[in-house]
C-alpha cells in the first residue's frame, strides 16, 4: 500500500491536483500506515478494503493487488 507525501511524489489517481499529498508529512504517512497495519493484523479490517480506500497507488482499484514477480 502506498501513501504519498509531499517531498517526492507526483499527484496520484485519487488526488490529481496533489492537494492532499502536498500537505502530508512523512511522519503523518508513517503514522497512518502503522494504524492501518494494526487494523489489518488485528483482523478489524481486510487489506483489500483498506488498500482500496487509502492507497495512493493505482493498484488500489484492484484492492492493492500488484501481481507477482517471477525472478
């Protein structure tokens, strides 16, 4: 899952003008990711639902599924 922050990212599919991203600090992104991880690990939430709602990655549309690599 990806939460973009201001220092290095272009706008995402769900924030095309970058308004949210430009105001998100590293600490805020880390805090949010830790909280979301806790919800997933505890069973309170499912990864695909969280990814679909919170992720800035285009894979959010697929429930966070980025496929797999075969090295």
